[in-house]
C-alpha cells in the first residue's frame, strides 16, 4: 500500500486499513455504504499530487483509502453542447487529449497534468495557468455525480449552462477536498480550439510594472490574453541549475513575465499585434527586453522554464511553501513588504516567487541555500507562516489560492476565517456527513 | 404598501405586517435579529421584477417585507483588480454605468436592467444576453456580504479570483432566492471594455440551422461571440404589433438569430470578418438573409426587437411562460417535439419562442390569440407544464434556466428533482435557517 500512504512532497505518511480500487460508481457507493454502516473513516485519493496532504490518510491506520484511479472512462463528448463527461479517475492530460481529438479545448492546465486526476482537480478546485481566461476548475464544471457519505448517489450530471432550480449543490463538493462526499464523475465545459497562439518572455523591473503591464495587455487584448505568469530571477535560477537541458536564453532581470495570447484571429495578425504592443512598451521603458517565441517548440521551452520551477525546487530540497492570492492591485505591496519582513527575520533565506499574477495568485516559497541549515529553517514554518499569512490577511488575500487546505493549513484556516464562516462550514459538514467519516482531519 | 405586495406579472398579491427599508447592513441585521427573536418570517425584496413571485409575500400577512432599495451605494471600484463592490439595492443599470465611467464593462444585461437590483440578480442568479461570453451572475461574483437568518453578518466580501479555503459558501446564497439569508453587498468582476462591436440580424429556416450556425460562429470567433439570440417569427410579430415605433425592416422568416461580436480587434476588421463569414453562410444556404447593423443606433434597434418581446407579450395578455434550458445539441428536437405535442392538445394556441440559444436557454410561452379564450387556456397551465416540462426533463434539461423557482415552480421542482437532491436542499435549509423564517413558501 506504500504508494498510497505518502504524499508527493514527502511531508506526510499515514496508514490505512486497506486500499480499495472500485471501478464504477456503484462499487464506490457499495464501499461507502459498508464503511458508513461500520463507522469506518474513508480517505478518497486521485493522482495523489496534493501539495497539502489532502489525500494522505492519518497515522492511526483506522481508515479505508479509496482510490478512484480505476474510474477512468470518458463517458461522453457532445461537440454541439461543448461538454465532456468524465469519471473522477481520468488523468487531466487524458481529458485534454480527448477534447483535442474532438476538435475542442479543455483548458485546465497545470504542472501535474500528466498524473493528477480530475476527481482531485475538482476536490481542490484546481487553478493552473489559464484561469485568467477560462476560470478555475469550479468555473469549468457544469455537473457532478457524487457518492454521499451515506452511500447514496447524487446524480447531478447536468450538461446545462443555465440551471436555476434551487441551491447549487455542486459548488459545495467542488473544493471540499473529499470531506463531504466522493466525486465520481463530472460534466466539464469545452471551448473552441484557439486558432492562433503567441508566446513571449518579458524582462521587467518589478511586480508593480508587471501589474501595470497586465492592465495594458487586458485593455489591448481582452479575452485573447490567456496566461500571464510572473517569475522571479531566483526561481528561474533554480531551473537553470537543476534542469539544465536546452533553455531558451532569456535576459537576466530581477523579474520575468511569461505571457500567452490565443484566440480566433490568424496567427500572423496576432503576432503582429503583440509585436507592436511590446515595441511600444519597450519605448515606454515598461520592459527591459522581450523574446517572442518563433515556433511552437520555442514556446514550449519558455513554458518549461515556468512549469519546472516546482520540480527544480524539490531537487534543491524542501521549502516552506505559500500559495497565496491577493487583489491584483495589492500584489506589489505584498511582495515588497513580505520580502522585507522575511529578510529581516531570516537574513540567510532564499525567496522563490512565481505565479499566476493575472489571477492575483503567487507561489511564495522560502528555504536556505545551505542544505545543512535548511532543516532548522523548516522548523520555523509557524513563524514564517505568521509573517506571510498575517500580511496576506491584512491586504484582503487568501492563504490558499489553488492548493487547498488539506492537513497543512487546517490550523491557519482557523486563525484567519471569521467564527461566523467557520461555524457555517462546520454546520454544513455535520449536516452532510453526520458521522464525520469523510476524509477526517482535512480542511476542518 | 401596495407596490411591494404584488409582482410585476400581476400573478401574485400578498400581505405583510409592514415594509421596512433599512439603509445599511447593520440596519438589515438589526431587523433580522428582531424578527428572528420574535419568530416572524421575512421576505427580502429588490426591484420586484421576479417572474416567479419570489419577492412577493404570502397571503397570510404574517411576514415582514424587507426592501433593500435604500442600500444603493457603490462601495468601491478597483480598476487594477477589475472589481466593483456594490450594495444589494443598486439598480443593475447603475452598476453598468459606474463600471463604464471607470473604463470597464460590467456585462450582466437583461430586459429589466433599468429597475432590477443586484440583490435580486444575485438571489436568482440572473442570466441575460451575454452569458455566452461572461457567464451568469454567479460567475460574475467574487464575494458576498450576507445577513444570516440569525441576524449575524457573514463578511465574505473577498475580491479574489482564486480562493480555496474551505467550502465556497457564496454559491449557496447565490440563486437561493432569499431563503437562506439576505445578501446585502457583493464584489463583482469587471472586464475590459470591448474596443469594437458588430451586430447582425439573420433570417434562418430552423432551430437546427441556428445550432449549426452557432457552432460555426464559435469555431470562427471564439470569445468574440458575445450574444446569440433566437427569435421566432411569432415573437417578432408581437413586437411589431404592440410596440410599433421605428423597427428596422428585417426579412420575414420562420426564425431569426440576433448575434453580436465584440472584442479587442478594431471595428473595421471585426465587421469585415463577420461580413465574410455571413457571405459564406449565405452561399451554403445556412441563412436566408443577413442585416449587419451600420451604426450603434441601428444595433440598438435590432436589440430592441429582441428585448421588447416580453413587454409586447404582456400587452397582449397573460401567457403560460416556460424558462427552460437544454443541452444545446437537444434544442432542435425539443422545439419540434414540444410544438407538435402542444398544437395537438391545444390547436388554437400561439407559441412564442425566443431565448439565449448560446446558453441552451429558451423562453417558451403559450397563450391564445383570442382574449376571451385565454382565461380558459391559462387554467390549463398544469397540463401545459406537464407536456413541456416532462419533455425538458426527458432531454436532460432544466425547468428554470434563469428565472428561478419562486412560488411559481415549487411543485414542479418536487416533481423533477431526485429525492436525494431535494433532501440535501432541505437539510441545508434546516441547517442555515432552522426556524424557517427566510422567504417562506419559496423554492422549497
């Protein structure tokens, strides 16, 4: 059972009575019914790529781990309705490929897409690199099928863009990290395939300029701006060091911005529009330099610089990770004040900052460069969290933008949510899972 | 109190102990607290434009009507974050105008926009004519402030595009029609103003061709296709007859499609692209005729043809209204089968069909042309509903796409929702409103 009992980051290791791998909704329901009758806790698990330990069981060994990985059928594609119906165990990349084969785009895209599963994406309301244009997993979901904690099946697999018939229950299960039931299938939105793409890597001086540039890009390109990713020089350095392959040579700069336009105009027109925009921005000194990808392959290499930051950081050693979001207007102030406070408290630390600034979402991670000292620094996580999360809270932000709460941020959640909100969440948990058997020790 | 006790369509008239008009969140909370302590029911009301009687109190005269219309402040606009924070009593058009003044677009747009209020739009998850591109009110909402049935205030006014910190409670209140609490303010998304618009009126032979054309428009124009509205010749006739002003002369045709493109390209390019698309569609006989608006004024007149259908129908007399949605691929089959079944059962009826086919949403209304017979026909509403709604249900559709449930469709809801889903909804209602005081007799 080893592979199921630890998390991807290597922070958590739990124990379980057994691992069950049902292949159908009826089989999931049967397992849940038996567990509910016996009063045994259940931990649902997809691709096991959670960054917060949401899919790892506790250490008491008294729960049943339910892996959804055998529920991997694409049940239906409707190209006129632009929907795809998939089971929870489908790997994200499989869904992307099924959509592409049908001449459509499924836009959810993130670093773990080759192994994460849709059930996990739904349960954590995964974000990724195209949220700016297409929304989070929540916004991509039209319907759900859920096995409730009683073992009953809720068939909410509607494929409708408008449906106002009472409370919208699917939104309770999306992002609930398996604490209210087990998602077994979903109806997801598809989109027309973009007819053209333009990708560029920009050298910029500061987060404040990045936010200004974002506003100008949106004014100019509207919905065609499909990605806008911030990368600090330190983050880029880790990729250069640990994943040396053939990197496109991008200028040294304190900050970088990876942008992608895609849309319905033809590619030459799109590239031309972007080229004149970038020339004007260079003239106005909003950029230091700009590299416009000349081929799909070069665009892929630019994306690899961004997507491999997490992997490179893992090779370097553990770090204290923050996955925060802020009103976009407050991002520059956050970076400036958080950097200053952290460097004052821990002069030896390295801060790795990157993320989806088009969504106000930063990954903001700290470690020390010297491996020997890192263990001691990691022990300071509560104090580091306090500095970062208190500031996030002060600026109206969120302590978990796209990774969820899991085991990692349960105590933090209690600190920052109002008692009114925590009590509403608890009341809903008690109502839907009165025995408290679904993924105990996570979120609440 | 008369104005508050009847609905816009003139179907419902209720009674109330009193009407209160609090001007602040604290005042709403104080009113709710007093009612909760006294065990008195509350009916929240915005612009009172519900089509389902959701804002009209029952006839027992034992509830307090809470009008939010004095809570009409725009609290904040953040152009870098693209958000606007408004109070529940803001008229929709006021919000659109505030956004426009700040150089942004608030895209929610519907016939009642001059009098409906945001609190009502949120409570019914209003749709309208730009859902295809921008989503329903739900998708436009980032945060809420809600006075709970206890009188406590939940401050969920977050202005974040990514926030995964536990259950997403705002989605419970959006679309709940005031049965779980009173929404007092919201943070809404703004968008870049489109730089160009092109509007066209198309004569088409059938709903099947409309759906095919929609798919081709989406493939060609992607996110630039911001509206796609179907209008039957009968619906258009009512506007010509009752609102005779200066209508653009559009060709007679069994069906019409009003489409709008808007986006970031320049207007000449957009119009040219649409012109060549329409020329090709004419060549392929997908269209009978096409009228491309030559000015903003002409575009406004084309939209008036569409927007005034409801008003014209009201002048003609009452009708049995259906607000249904279907998977877009099933729309043609629905129209064909529903028309056939209704005309067989009621040979004398007139069917008025129009709606947002880009969202799979049809307004499908029936009356008789002879006023004398109409009263008798209206009495047949249960049988007419049965024919229409049974077919909607069979085809995987919804009996309320954008108008909600209110009093009108409460019994229908029980017929079509699964017992599992109804019981979950009731459990949530009992949990958040244990005394059952919030807008009783609506939805559940």
